[in-house]
C-alpha cells in the first residue's frame, strides 16, 4: 500500500509540473577522469532559443542513447569530456537525426527513450568508448552507478564543472514490469541535469536511462525491454542519411 501511495504522489507531481525534473547528482563524488568513456554531454538549443543540458551515452561509433524528454531543436554533442573547461576545447558533434520513442508519453514519462544518430562517426580512444547494453531484464541488477554533469545541490542551478557519479540501490516496486522501468529510493541519486545518462550495473553494462522521479523515488527506463526497438531503429537509420544542419 505504501508503494502504491508513493507512485500516486509521483504521478501527481509529474502531471502538475508537466516535465520530469531530473539530474543533479546528490550525495555523489567526482568521477575518476575518463573512467566513464561512454558518457556524453548534450548541449541543447530549444525552440525558444533557451539552452539546456542533458546527458547521454555512446552505444556505437554513430549512436547515442538518451531520454525522450531531452528533445530539442538542435544539439551539440561532446564525447571524451570530463571537465567542462578544456584546453583546447573539445569539438562539438552535430546530430543527424533524433529518434524519440514513438509511444513516449510526456505526462507519465513511459517509454522515455531516444536515439541520436550523429553526423560523423566517433573515433574510439582510451577516453571515448561505447558501453554494452543489458540483455537480461528478469532480475534486479546490483551494484549500480549513475554519472552526470548535473548540479550538486538544490540551491545550485548550474551544471557541475566535472563529471560526478553516485552509487544507487534499486528497489523492486510491483509496477516495474508495467512501467518498463527500474527505481531507486532516497535523495541520493540523479535529478535535474542528469537526464538521459546511463544506469550502469554489473560489470559496466547499461541497464537503464535516467528518466525522472521525485526527491525520494528515481526512475530509469529499463533498457532490456527496449533492445529490439533500439536495434531496429539503428538499422533503419543507417539506411537514411538526412542532411546535417544546425
């Protein structure tokens, strides 16, 4: 009963706000530089010309996974990043095509998943490398970490100057299967600014995508439930070459 009440509160919050507030690494620590070579920072220009930020992660030399609620007019994609201030600055990669899940629900945030096809293929190095996606969805993964550049406190609205990470423990709500999501409890974890980053568990495998939640309940889109969707759209997109533009 307590779990159901928590979920009702979560849905009311999301409905009232109209957008999940995701992404501050609360209770985290600076990541070892370049220890998360799959991490991607998305600088997004919205339709009203506002600039926002989300995270994402490389799954190949051409595709990034992020959250569907990170849709924008244009994107600058930064790979191989640790600190925001680099000398020389990193080159921004443009997005050829954004592919949000066709059944994404902006109110409930179900199917909160998006693929970004890059305008150019990424060269893999020690600091830039894709992550494997989880295939097993029939058990609750252990030893999970979330990383991102989200701000570090409720008072600080700026993104962090360097990549941070935090350990999270997943819980097993009865609605997990229906929602195609994993959940973690407590204030420690991601919030606004870390949207689209990976939930990494068990031998550096991406099990989820940071989606949203409340102060006490975090939500991650469950990657094993969407593998066919991801692979299907990758194959389709490889055959489509729309013109790149800003």
